[in-house]
């Protein structure tokens, strides 16, 4: 039961399809825990390591040779901004998983610069996640995770790791960076899973 | 641990600049927090419509008493209410503390560089106050960039903590005679050099943080020693 705030009416310009506690922004705010890593496209690599330790690696050229999709999705940051109808270009994670022999349930995502985040493998497959390298028609800027970031729009945006360089698949769940610092392990914006215990 | 919404009763409101206020809350059973952490604030209208925003805590907890600084964002939904309409004894909901990365504790045992842009000073002020409260002798150096003297938060207090403070103005000449302008790589020379083993905290708008953090890396600082927190322009 909420306490009513004396005198507060609110502006009520929230779009009807926002998750609870979110507000609409037209900017693209940046949130990062440290300096922005500058990774050249030609130096970028992406490696999936399965639960047996087998590795598959893709280079920038490999990435561009894969069939791309152009998802237009709503994104929701745990710091409460949401941005609707953002347009990306990238490759479905399903395409990468076709090359990987795995029955693992969990993934840790690793980024250049040391960032990590965790999520169930089932949230990465069946058309729910992409490795994206273009945003609104341009190369993805380093501030926003370029050259390549993960895009998992159905979870809070900290799960969409910037500067992505790999996935480690495992039968056990290992919490990532924010997940060990008080943020929710799963992060469903529609259930407002912002912090541990929500 | 569940972060419950708690009633925060407004104990004091202080004018920091014409468009910003320090708001002090009494929060029964506040669990304490680290310097650099923030809270979520929730405002609810009579018909149940509600909005949330995050604000950095500006000081160590004084038992159940905590404080934030709110800068009014002209087209915002929450900050104009907090700056213009909130009164002492009002009760609003808040929860926290939140964020375990952009934090400082006296036990760190390293010198500290602080780089603030505008209202990005707030979590850094919490660190400065925490240092004083703990009687720590950690070497703190602050570089603080604001538009001009009228926009300087904590202007009087900053000089009283026994730390090195350098203020630069983006739209007028700085006290040192520096011409107006946004942060430049050479401005960072007042901070600890790359080989001093310091940790650096950078907080401000995205463009400011990007420029400062990149310049520090270019000057040889290990990226792993630089912690950042960025405010989008739409913090409303």
C-alpha cells in the first residue's frame, strides 16, 4: 500500500505500455561502471565456451557474414528510463547457438573491460536476443557498447552487455557484476525485478 | 535482502542554489549506507498514479537521518515537485541503499581523486563527508566543473574538509584564471598522477564522464582504477 504524496498529481505523460516505475525518454542515456573500452572492429572477437570447455570464436568478418536481422524493440533501464521502438541490426543468438553443442541452462556474458552479467540460456534463444552492431542505421558507438553489444530487450538493459566478447555456458548459475552488487538476478521489468529480493 | 519502501519524513529543506535543494529525511529503521550509494524515491498521487526516480545520498547517515540534493530539471516530472512543492513534515516513500560499486569506504587505504561535473558532486560529497566523519587521512583531491559560481553546490563547505579542491567553470573564468570551457585533459593534472596508486571516481553528465575518463586513460591510468557514474540529461 503506497503512501499518497501530499499535493502530487504528476504529469502523466507516460506511455501506456511502460513497465511499472518506468518513464519515457527520447535520449539514449549511458550507464557504465568505468571508462568506455575502445575496441577496433578488426580486433573484436566473440567466443562461446560450452560446459565441456569447447570454444567457438567469431571475428568481426565472421559476424558480418552471418544472416542479420533488424529488430525494433522497447528497452528498459533499471535506472527507470525506457525508450520505445529502438532499431538495431545484428545477428540472432540462435544463429550462434546452431554451431554450439550444449545442454547448459545458464550463461555468463563477458565484455571487454571486465563487465559480466548472467542469464538463463532460454532467455538467449528462440528469437529473444541478438548480437547487434548497428543502431538507428549507424555503426554502434563505443558509448553504447560498440563495436558489438548483446541485446536482450525483454530484461532490464544491464543484461544487454556492452562491448560483448563471449558467453560461458554452465550447468550452474554464476551471478555477474551488478547481480553481485545488489541487483536482481533475473531482471524482468514487467515484474519490476530491480534489486535482489524484488 | 529485500529493499522495502520506507516512509521518509522531511526533516529539513535547505537552498543550495536557486534551482536546487538539499532535502533531509528521517527514515525510521534506516539500515545505513556507504558513501556513493543512492536511493529510489516514489511519489504517488491520490488516484494511485506513481513515479520513481533515483537520487544519490549526499552524506553519511546520521542515525535515521539521510539527505539528498535535488536539482530541478525544468521539464521534469519529479524534481520540480521536490524543489518547489515539498514541505517539512511531508512524508514520501523511499528505499535503499542501492548500488555497491560507486562507493568509498575509509578502509580502502589508497589516495582518491574525485572528478565531478555539475550535480555529479553529490555522491562525491558523501565520500568527502564520510572521510571527515571517519577521521580518515586518505589523500583526497577534487576537480569540480560547474557552469559558474551560481551553480556551485556546497561552495562554502567544500573548503572546510582539509582536501585539495580545484573548481573550474565552463561558462566563465575560473578562480585560477583558467578561461571558460568544458573539462580538458590538462585540467586533470591537479589530480593524483597515474603512478600514485589512487582510485578515481568520476560522476556527472555522460559527455563529461566520457571526456574525463578517456583523458585519464590516455594519461596512463589503469581503467580498472576508474569508477564512473553517469547522469543522463533526462534525469527529471
